[in-house]
C-alpha cells in the first residue's frame, strides 16, 4: 500500500552503505517538474520512519521543496533492512570499495556468516573477506588513496605489513610512484626487525645488554656483529659477554684484552654490513626499474622511442673495443619464460628491445657510490653514475616515475655515503 508521508518524518538510515549522495541537481530538477515517481521504501521507527530505499530521492525532494513523498511501508528486520539497502545500491550504481566493505561488515555484525553474505549479495566469500580486511586501514587515507588511483591489489598488499602505524603510513603513498618503494622498504624493515628479535633472544641467554660500550670499565673485545640467528656466536664457558644493539644489528663483546686485530675485525664487519645495506638499496631500485619494464605495454605510443634507444645501444655495444658481457639469462626473467631466445616470436619486438636496452645499460649493482681509501680506512663515497642517470632519463621518457628514494640514491643523498662539498 502506497501512502504519502511528510519528508520531515523520514530519517536517513544510519546503516545505509552509500554515504555520499553524489550530485542531486538533475534529480532535484526532475522532481520539481514531475514529482517523485517511484515510492520510497520505509520502515516504522519510534513514531517516525527510516528510509530503506530512496535516500537520494528523499534528499532531492527536500531540496525541491516537497512536503510529502509517496512511500511503501514495510516490516523488515534489521538484517533484512541492511540486505535490501546493499542490493539496491549495488544494482543502481556501484558502491565504492570502502562502502562495500562497510556494508559487508555490518551484515557480518548482524550474525550472518561469510557464506550467507555471499549468497545474498552475489559476491564470492574471498571478495567479502578481502573487502572487510580493508576496514583495518585509516578511513580518511583509504578514501584519499582511491581518489589518487590506488587499486584494490595495492591496498591488499598493505596487509603484509604487521604494524598498524607503518601500514597506514605506507597507505598515505598508495596511488603515487613512491608506493611500491615504501611498501618494499616497510616489509624489509619488519623482516630485519624480526630477525634481530630472534637473534637477541639467543644472545640474551648468555650476554648482558649494555647501552654504550663505554659503560663497561673492564677491558672487553669485539666478538662479532649479527643481524640474524644465523650469525649468533657460540659462547665459551666462564666468559662474560655483552651486547649493544641498533636498528640494523647486534654487536657482541666479551671480557678480554682489547687488541688491534679485534678492533680491525669489528670495523671490517661494520664496513661489510654497510656495503650490504648499500647493495640492498641498489637491488631494490633495480627491481623497481625491472618491474616497470616487465609490466610495460604502451608500445603504440613509445614504440619508436624504444626502437631508437635499442639501435643506439646495439651500435654502442658493437663498437666497444674492450671485452664485455651481460647476463643474458636475465632476459628470461624479464619476459617470464625459461628460454627467451626460443620464444622471441611470442612477444612484440618492442618488448624484447626494451628488455635488451635494460641488459645493455642496467644491472642489479648499478649505483652512485664506490669504496675509496682515505689513507686510514675505506669510506663509501658518492660517485655520479652518468650511465645510470641516462638510463633513468630514457625510462622517464616512456612513462616511468622514479620514487624519491631512487632520486636520492642517484644524487648521493643516502646514509653512510660521503658526498663531497661543491668546489
């Protein structure tokens, strides 16, 4: 039965999945001219009513100056109301990912199982679980990331980050060129932290934590520096051990007479770990470049630029007077096959050429630093890499957007690397 109800007696449903009414100007004009043609669905609520279907029509009717709107009054349970609103919104206009997630979670909160929500909405159980998992993200940053173009796959990757604060910090970069770099960095940090915690648990069984080596008044000597349980030393019975720690490693000491050999060994270990850190940064940047090349497909727009760069690289390589080679097996990795040379006909020529350009100009060790002897010890010094910079210029010319970390790395603005002042 259809009845007329005063617009002020109808409340918007608090559990309506769609929070953004969108642009109501056209609907308002239509209602001014023709009235509300399709009745709203409402339910009784404390002497008034709540809208279940027709929230946009109700708001537009108010803006159009209508005092009453046609309604169909139904007796629906809370669960049925939510289900009707979810289905109505999805059939009329796609909900945002966040609105879907909120709607699914509300249905689950009312006691429905994932399978029941799946049956009623038509979404797979996997999709429902993935959507609701996103609700652990900061809502404001979530919505902003979607507006920037972040994909559902991007957002689901964030679940790999265990720490909530870190996860939301990386979320703030979703939809930007820095996202994958920040994600990888956060995951690396968490892996390193887990390894350090495991190592400290083992070392703590026989060694005493000290805040500063200088706090020990008795002579001690360096034993080793570890960043995982793999390097934890086996203690000698009757000997007192100590350790210090930072974000990257745990340094172990023992009672004994300090000597030059032990100190040199400590410094060698320290330098080795710094080199590993810098090489990891090299590899991280290389992986970002390679991932771009592996996923590249805009050959219609950039085919000529790729062909030109490939020919230049081939001529340059052919004109070399000194022997050189590159790891051709990397072509298999880039093209995703076991024997790329036997499957070249399966790929666009420009795709193969782009991969070859990378082999000519790039490598996992490409960097802007070198080891330099300063008369006392080796230091890590900035060294402009024109070849790497040129390769970045080419990649950017075909759409690549380097992250801030990559830019800093190329410019020598990186931890542990000495950058000379301009003359």
